């Protein structure tokens, strides 16, 4: 029996936030807060968030 390991298609954190923002589930400020909560930024940084989201 041959078993192939299949990679899971799990988005990384910033891709997940971007997907939620683009689908309208979260606002720009909420996305910035998510980056802050996950220690990607030392404060709620709107400009950094815009760069990560490609706006």
C-alpha cells in the first residue's frame, strides 16, 4: 500500500488577514489590530497594514 503525504493548504497569518479584509469580514483597523495582537507590529500600525494588504 502506497500512502502519499499531502500538504495541507493552510494560509499563513497575513494571507488569512488579507482574505478576511478583502471579503469584508474585517475593517482596515481590525486588520491592523490583528497584526498588533500577533506581535507583528509594536502598535496598531495602519500604514504597515496597508502595505501587507496591498492597498
